[in-house]
C-alpha cells in the first residue's frame, strides 16, 4: 500500500535522512558509548565521542520532529533549521556555564538527573555537522513514499533516537562515607549520589579502598575485604594514638572540625576546622550541595602509625572528601579516591576554599531573582496606591501582593539548593514569569485609568533602582563578603525601605482628576431627527347647522330640579329621620318709620 505524500510534505524525506547509514551508525555509537564505554573507560575520549555521535544524530532528529509537527513544512527548509539549531545550541551550551546549567535542568526534566558541563574544548567536535550535511545530501533524493515503510521507520528508529539524545548518562557526585582499619591498614569508603534520596548513609553504601603502605598507594578492596569492612558498622568519631594513649582526636558532628586532646579526652582544642561561614561559601562551589550541615561535616576518623614513625589521621568529611593528617602534623584536604587502574589509584583535587563569581552560577541566578522580586514589590505598591487614588478597585493590590508572596515562597525554597536543576527550573518557570506578569499587569491597569506616560516611566525607574540597590550586598556575597547568605539577604531586604518611600512618591504623580474619557472619549450624541412634514389631511367643510326654531305648540320644558344634597349620614339613618327644612333667608327687619311710596297714575283712570 502506497501513501500519497503531497509535494509540501517533508516527512518522507526527513525520515530517509534519519535512516541513512551514517545516522544509524551514530545512533548505535551514542548508545554504546554512553552506557558501556563511558563506564569502562571514563575520560575525555569517550566524552568527545558522544559529542560527535550526537552532532550527527541530532539534526535529522530535529528535522523529523519539525515535519511531523508541521506537515506542510518542506524538507529543504527543515534540514537547514535542524542543522542550525543543533550547531548554535551546542556552541552556546559548551561555551557558557549558565546555558550549561539550564541545559542540565532541561535534561533532568526529560531523562532524570543529568549534568551538562560547559567545556570549550568540545567545540572542536562541531565539524561533525559536516557529516550530517553530507548524509542529508545523499538521502534527500530518496524519500520514503510507501506509507508502511514510513510507519515502520517511525516506530523502529524514532523512539531510540529520541532516547539516545535525551538520555545522557547521569552524573553522580562522590561522597566520603567512612574510614576503617583492616588488619592495621587504613581503608576509606567512597560512595556516590545525586540528591537527598541517593546520598549514601553509611560506609557499607560506598566502595572501599585499602592502602598497604600507610596511605601512599591505594587499591580497590576485594570481595572478602568488602564483606569484612561492611560488617564493622559505622566508623568511630573518636580515636587515640596507639603508641600515645594521651593523644586523641575526635570528629565534631555538624561541623568541618577535628579536635585534639593531649590528656586522654579531658580537655579538647581545635586541631583543624573550616568555619561555618567559610564552609557555606565553599559548599556553594559544589553542585547540588543539599543540607550543608549534614553533607559537609566530619563523619568519622581513624588513627594509624606512619611508616616513617609518628602517626597519621584520616577523616571522612562527606562531600568535602577525605582529610589527611600527615606524620609531620600538617592537615591537608585530599579530595576523593579514584581508580586509575586495577591495582593503583590517585586522589582528585578538592575545590578551593575561596571561590569566585565564575564558579557560582546558581547563586548568581538566585541573587538576580531576589533583586527582581524586590523591585517588582515596589512597582506593585506604587500601582496599588495609584489605583486607589483614582477610585479603582482594591483587589488589584491584593492580587499583586499574592503573586509576590508566591514568588517569595518559591524563592525561599530554592535558596536551600538541594537540587540545582529544580532550582533553575523554579526560577525560570515560576519566579520570573510571576514577576514579569505582575509588574506588567499593574502598569497596564494604571495606564487604563488615564495615567501619564511620565508615571509609567517613574514606576519602571523605581523597579530598577530598588533591584540595583538590593544587588549591592548580593554581589558582595557572591565574591565572599559577606560570607553567609542570610546576612546578604537581610541587607538586600533593607533596600525595600527607600523603595517604599519612592513608591509613595510615585503614586502621588498620578492625577485623580484626569477623567477616563480623555483616553476613551464618549461617542458624540446622535443628531435629532428632522421633524416630519404635516400629513396632508383633506380639508372637509362641514355644513352650517340651522338655528333651532321653537315650536309654539309644544309646552315649555319644566326647569330641571336640583340634585338633592349628598347624604352625610348612612341611608338607614336618613330613612328614620325627618329631613330638615330647607334654610330660609331671614326676614328683613321692620322699620318703625312709615314707608313713603311714590304716587303712580292709573292709566285706566286717565283713559276713562
């Protein structure tokens, strides 16, 4: 069965590139090297071999994933994108410690605990991209047209390629678990771990090494010796010199400190130590330091006679390695035991007690995140006060404060640095987005209330000034002064005092009299409709009504009787009473004088 692949479908061509013999050989080499050769022959050769195989395999894998996500992306565009992406990403990660730490965090999320180191010497493997380009030129003319063949290649080749690129070998950090004496010979137990779930708990969790010449050369313990040493249990914290019972040494718990007694343990004095403040600065040079008091502390010790006379002391200091006191009385941090061959080995150099800014990538990220959070706090306060001055709702300030509290809680949890990968992910995907979104939302909300551009500029200025002021003690902490992080954080928090005062001043720049309508003017009122013309009704002339002529034969209408007065009492009472007589006008008073009337002639008498 054949499948019709459209001319714009790049998946058939990129799948052919992924299944090219050169790409398949790189896939097999990467799997064998990461899981077999690196464990058997650790060193720079196997490390560079993984880089070469990855640079040949990664570009076709990226191109296939692009064409599967974007079916209409042509293969001639997906291939250069894959080559450019892999080459640029590899160059940035291998040349920048910050990019390498971010890549470690991403790889840890994808494939578990992983470590990507920045090593500029790995850039010499970049010409391997030329082999990937050559395989693309050879395979682009033979696309996989049959649908069944495409499905088989996707199911058989694509998953192993993804796992081979993502599943790098997990990096385990050494841990000095304990010390012991076996038939009078010194032995040390070195374990490995990554985080609090994998750190070794006791000497039995590590690998034993034994010295037959008083500590000059070391060899791995045999199986029988491993069993004998493991049965001894946890090491001893206090031991005395066999030839000098009055001279004793003890390891102090929760501190990098060894004390010495010259009176069989009655009084003690410090023989060697790293102060707690200096220990914290030293621990920041380690990846995934975890609980500093637990992992950077003296665990146990042994005292044994030296070959040339005198005595020597070995102390297991956890992640700081093995501490050695020589016969001349000098103390030296030896680091960790590693095996250079089947019968010999050496010691790795321990990190220096005093580091610099370049070796504290995670601390720099924590300092920047704290400074940004403090700056955004000032912006949120200024925005809340301005919104309230303009009569806006109060919940904007409550929401902004809640976002700052969440960012502060995540930042406080990340400050412990139990896991550098989780710290980087928390800062990148929680603290940074919360701060950016909160500050932007407050600025936009105040601008909606018709704030001037001058106000927004001052709000951003307040954020930057507060962040820069809080960075002053944090940068000092990065370079070692102050040595303790809690002192640097307390000094950084003092930057909020002038920041709050500045926020109040910035809020007063907002003019509450500016109406909302200046930014959003009201729509003009609709013009009145013109008056309708009068309806042309027909002018009908009604005829004049003739005057009424009285009929002499009809009797005159009697005068209408007046209505009776409205009864003021109920009808049942009116029926039982005689209606009162109508009121009569009072008679005029009689005059006592005679009334003189004029004489009027009688017309009938005159005519008679």
